[in-house]
C-alpha cells in the first residue's frame, strides 16, 4: 500500500509490534513520528532510547522519521507529540496507538499503583492521543485512528488491570468511530493474539504457554510480525476507507473458539 505523502505517529514505536509497524509505514512512504519513552516492561525508568534506533533504521533505508520520548499517559505530553507531527509535516494523517506496559499480579496482590499505571498508559494514553490528534484531523477533513487492544479483553488471569484497559479501548474506539465518521475519520481496533513480542518473552517456552498455543489457538503457532503489520497498515491507509468501528482479531482463530 502506497503511503507516500502521508504523515503520522506510532506510539510505543521503539520495540515489538510498534517498531515493526513504524518500519513498514516508513517503507510504504509515510513520514513517521516514532514515540517511545524507553521505559521497561513494567514502566520502570531505563537509559534506553529505542526510538532512536528505529529512526536510524528508517533513515538508513531512505525513509523519513523523527523520534519522540514523551509519555502517552500525560495529557500535555500527548498534545506536544501531535504538535511535533504538525510542526514537522503540517498534518496528522494517521495515529497508531501501540504503547503499553504490564504490571501482572492477582487482584488481591495488585496495588493501586499497579492498576492506575496500566490504565493510564493503555486506556488514558489512547484517549489522550486520540483527543489531540482528532482535533486536527477533524479540521483537515479526515484521518485514520488505529488502536491496539488485545484478546485479553475477554479476561486474563493476573492481568485484571490490563484486561480492563484493553476492553475499554474497544469501547473507546467504537465511540470515536460514531463521533467522527461524518468528518472522514475512521477509528478501528486491532486485537492481537499470541505474538512473540518483548512483553511476552517471560512466558515463551513455558509448558503452560505451549499447551495454550497448541490446544487453544486453531493455527497452533505464534503469530509473526508481518501478520500484525499488514493489519495495521491496512487500517492506516486509504484501503480501509469504509471500515470504522471495527475490531480486527489477529490471533490465529483464538477468538473464534469462544
């Protein structure tokens, strides 16, 4: 899909799914703001700047990209990120929200901080970014919102905070679609199933995980990054102009089992 002349933002673009989506958007001709504050899996501070590495890779391949290190959980920071895209490219054609983190504990061991941090990054972070981007898309006459939920919206042991946030993202996306369709803006959500991402590294190879992959996922394998890339690029492009309010499950048929 040719995205030449398009510009937009990928949050959480320094690692995992966000990284691969940012790389493909750039390869298809888009100018990309690659956002990643460089925090760890649980939101802890690090000295890493993965957004820089992704930007360097894009530019080495002849693409255009700029790094951003703001947190999507902060309302003002989200606004600055959207403004950066406007200042650099004059528009925001697409917004792909991938940024996330995990604080996994059973509910009786989960702290208020564990709950609030996950909700703030995932659910409020999606709202922050959509709020600021849509204000400009509405005036421009269109845009693409691609939000990342998860099959965990159905409920996940040890992840009640994450599951609640991901379920909320589906409701948020559907509401945005209804509110913005008259302005040429589409809003859709992707629900990835089991993919080999940095967030999933701690459970890869564990017997319980492998039993789940082989027994519950009809395709009986982990998803490959190219398979989630294709879904995101479709929803960020003009090819999806008549698709809005949808939840696209990219999970090897897992959801079909329910």
